[in-house]
C-alpha cells in the first residue's frame, strides 16, 4: 500500500446518461494501470444528488512521485487506447482539488474493514483551527487541506487560488462546522476500494 501524502479529489461532469458507461470503462481499464504506475486509487463514487456527476480520489506518495506516475499512465498504452472513449463521456474533467492530510494520520485509511455503504464529503473554506474541530467533532475517515505546491503535471489542471479543507465521513454526517462550500452525498461504485 502506497503511503499517500498528496491526494486529488476529482469531480467530473458527464454527458447526460453516460456515468455508468464511464464507471464501467474506468473500473475495467484504468484502476490497475494507474496503481502499477505508482498511484493509489482510493475510490470512485456516484454523486447521489447529481446523476451526471462522478467523484473519485487518488493518492500519491509525494509531488515528485505524482509527476512521474501521471506521466507514465497518461503517456502509456492503456490511456492512449481508451482516452477517446473516456473523454467522450465527459463535459468537464478539470474540477480537481490537490490536497494533503490536514494533520498526521488524516489521510484515507487502507482498504478493508467495515463497509459504510455511503459517504458524505464536504469542502470548506479553510480557516485556523478548522481541521482540529473537524477531527474532534466528526472523526472523519479523511481530513485533507489544500496542497500549496505547484502542480507538477500541468497537462492535468487543478484548481488554484483556494485554501480549502475537505473531509470524508461514513454515512450522512451532521456537523456544526462552518457552512461548507460544497457537500457531496456519495455512493461507492462496485469497484471502489473505499466502500
């Protein structure tokens, strides 16, 4: 299992009715080659409130490893063979947050253990003390904050100029944290490692 200190939260807006097509292609063709290139695919999720929205998370050891792993995968034969089919399902694939654990041990857990079935994820504007309040009040599976380093793979854009805190928790999670910028109710796909 790759110890991850960098994560991408990727949100794709898809052409109407094409989400299951992308999920099937992704799980059949893209998970193992990305992991072989040095990434950890944390999980893929259907957004329960937006039927044409796919959310997924991948992790990397560090920013240098991220650059090498992405170059290997996107320059390799699997992506070249299937990129047109994948891209044909998408309206937008550039909604990407580059993140890091907000405190020691705040990254995603190793696969396995009890299955949650559904997850809540929230994106907040970060502020001093918010990660600690999140840890104490929610006990999230993961609590991540903006990775301020330069994007080491500019061919894949990431959102910049934002300082956010993102948490994932099992089930529908109520909280008394500041109002999030975005809340996601997520259901793992059949092939998601995080379930």
